[in-house]
C-alpha cells in the first residue's frame, strides 16, 4: 500500500473521529435543551445530529472507495462497515496509527451512546411525570363509583349506609 493511501486513510479516520466528537457535543447540548423544553432548539439539534450522521456515512463511503482504488478487497458497504476488518487487510506497520484512532473512536462512541441513553431516560421520566399530571387533572372531577354491579356500597362509612341508598 502506498504511503499516500495510508495518509488519506488516516485523514479520513481522523475526520470520522472528529464527527463523533461533534456528535457527543450535540448530545450534551441536547440534554440542556431538553431540560429547558425549547422545541425550536430541539429541532435544530435533531437536524444537526442527522447532518453529522450523514457525514459519518460519507466518510465510510470515502474510506471504502479509497480501499477499492488501492486494490484492497473488503466486501463491505457503508452499512456493513467494520474498521477491525479493514485494519486486518492493511500491513501491521501502516495500521498502527489507524488502530490508535480506532480505539479513540470506540471510546467516543461509548460516550455518545451513554449520552444518548441519559437523554432517552430523561425524556422517558419527563413524559412519565407529564402522564401522571394529566391523569391527576383529568381524574380530578371523577369520583369512584359508590356502588358495584351487585348494588353494594363501597364508599363512605358503613354506619351511613342509609344515606347512600340507591334512588
């Protein structure tokens, strides 16, 4: 493999790492936005996450195209992209730097995943609280039925049964 192909691969892997770092920043900002319930900012965050995801897919495509041009058979596409498989196709000496970048990428991916899970949990908890509040508000005017289907009274004191008699 030529030195320039290795340099280009290294550049692309650094770009991929940078996109994941940007994604982590967006998820961190998203948490603050979720806490403030700013819908406009939430939409912007969503668009930004989509844009970064598209850029990561494009970088994957560029890496695979570069491998094709170098004559390295990989049998992958952007959805089946697997860096360890690519690294196994490269000479050990030249893949050393790429392995370090890959480890850094795994670490930042784990951070992104943790941030995603935190945000999902926050949303689930928030929606649960809203659901409870709505339930309390909508059931505030409703009273539990006083009589069951056998016409037995289940409310009030037992000694006031005469006052609960059916009309």
